[in-house]
């Protein structure tokens, strides 16, 4: 994934796993307000990383399917002449 900041260097699975841990810690409680806010902010950052990875995957899949459809149409068009 392209990008210059440290967040984009995280792989999807790594960001997802860390996000799961952040949610677990928030649900468990026992943290101060400041710690909870920091966890929440980190969770938001991780969710954005995951969303960007998923959007990128969707775009790649859509492009691949469009290429496949175009190739199928070209073959069908050539066969009809």
C-alpha cells in the first residue's frame, strides 16, 4: 500500500489484530480516562488503516473483474464475425 506515514506501513492483519486488542482493553475497563481516550484514538487510527486496505482491495477486485469482462466481450465479439 502506498503512503508515507507509519500507519500505512501496517498490514491489514496487523492493524486488525491491534484494533481487536484495543477494543478488548476498552471493554475490559479499568483504565483511566486519559488511557481510554488514547486507546479510542488509536482504535480510530487503526480502523482507518483497515478501511483503506479494504477499499484498496475492493478497487483491485473491481479492476480485475472489469478487465476480465472486457476480455470476454472481445472474445465474444471476435467470434461473431
